[in-house]
């Protein structure tokens, strides 16, 4: 069984694009580490500060996360900052696949569930545990705990467990 555990960052906006995740001016960087200080640098969201990303492992957001230009740098910038799970109503198709190709989780939940997460947990100190094999999210805050089931394709789940395409290829080819 593989799990992801960590603190949660709530980004209450739809259509957060790849240029906001990592600005295009950093695409010439040749290491993931060089992307680290620039994650979400251009994100415009009331009350949001780049410091909000520190010690976070999960992002909960709205629909169409990762839209815009297709680039692996966006998931890499999340990963190098310790964020390996993004939970949203929907993702841009290429961004979603880039997450899985990097061994990261892009979990889609219904709008009503996302709305409930924002209503009940945003603004609080929240932790989540994501069970890959069990396809469950356990969310905890203020002494309250809740379990949410999610669906993900078996191959995407395999990519997460293998650490992405490179890990999968090393094991299977």
C-alpha cells in the first residue's frame, strides 16, 4: 500500500493555469530544484501568499486546474515543493497526465464534494492521507475526520505506485 500524507493548501479558484503554477520565464531551468522558489509566483488570489505553500503536500482547488500551455515544468514545480497530490473538480487533460507520468496524484472529485471541503475545512489546519490502493482520502481538522472515496484508472494508479513512467519502465521493460 502506498499513501500520501500531509498538510493541505486550499486554492479557491478555477482555471489556475500552468503559467501561474510556474511562470514561463523559468522554463529554461534545467533542474527541478531551480523551479522551487517560483511555485505559484504569479497566482492572483485574494489572501494568497507564496509562503502559504510551505509545508503543504496536497492542494484542493476548483475546476480546470493546470489549463494553458502543456509543460512538465508545472508538475515538477509542485513536486519539488513537496506537493504530490492535487484534488480538483477537473484538470486540463495534458496537465493531468503529466501529473501521473511524474508519479503524482491528480484526483477528481464532484463539485458538491469540493464545495463541501472548502465549506468545512478551508482556513483551518488540515491534514489529508491518500490511500492509493484503497482509493480513499482521509481528511482531518479540528478533531473532525472524514473519509472520501475517489475513482482513478488502474494504470494511473500503477504510475503513482511506481513513481511515474520512468519507474514503471524500469520495472517492466
